[in-house]
C-alpha cells in the first residue's frame, strides 16, 4: 500500500462541484426549483428507483477515512438529506485504467439544506452524516445488472480532516 494521503475538506459550492455533478439548493425566488437530472440515466434499461437510507452513526470528529468509493455507470445519483444538517462528500474521476484517481480526490462538507447529484461514473464516498444521525433520499436509475454499482477499495490510506467547529 502506498503512502497515506491527507487532505482537508472544503465547503461545497456549485462551482467547485461542477465537474462531478450538481449541488441541489433552491435557486431564485420562485416557489419551485425543478431538478432536471434527478432520475436521468445513460441506459434505457435503467428504471427510476428511490429509497431512504437511515444513518444512525455520524462520522468521527476527524479524520474521515476513505476506505472505498463507488460509481454508477448507467445513471446520475441524487442524494437529498431529510434533516437540515451537514454531510460529507468526496469525489474523483477515473484514471485511464478506470480505477479511482485518489491523488485528485476532492472532499467537501455541505451546508444544511444542500443535496447533490453525482454524474454517471463519478467515483464517490458513501453518504456520511456529520452533525448527527440523518436520513437521505437516494434516487438512481437501476438496470438490475451487477454493474449498477461498482465499488473500488482504496489502494492507500486516505484521511480527510473536516471542521467540526463549523457544525450547523
């Protein structure tokens, strides 16, 4: 295993996250903000699927250990927390051989009220609550094939520091 990578999470913004997906917030003064890609897929066999995950144990104070990441080749994946609290997001693209580029991993901390949509094939860490237990709505297109979710174990130790003092 290679040397440890240590990094610091930064606040999630639409600009910082644009290469990996979309940050969900209500935009503008209107009553509704439509989310265009919540159920978008890249495979006609993918059917829209939604569930709610309950996260009983938030992340440790620090650091967060990135031990594995996952990607979804056939669909965007939408995560909308049900409680107004922060959560942790870590994303990266693939190397030429298709494995995750851990050297260029981007870790973020959301603000309460934000959600995310991951682009297809973006490697990401699983939903991680920060300020306490949370529940998250997950929306994704599912084909039923084994490659709906591809998991890759980290080839080195990746530790991410985050600012506990900024808890919402």
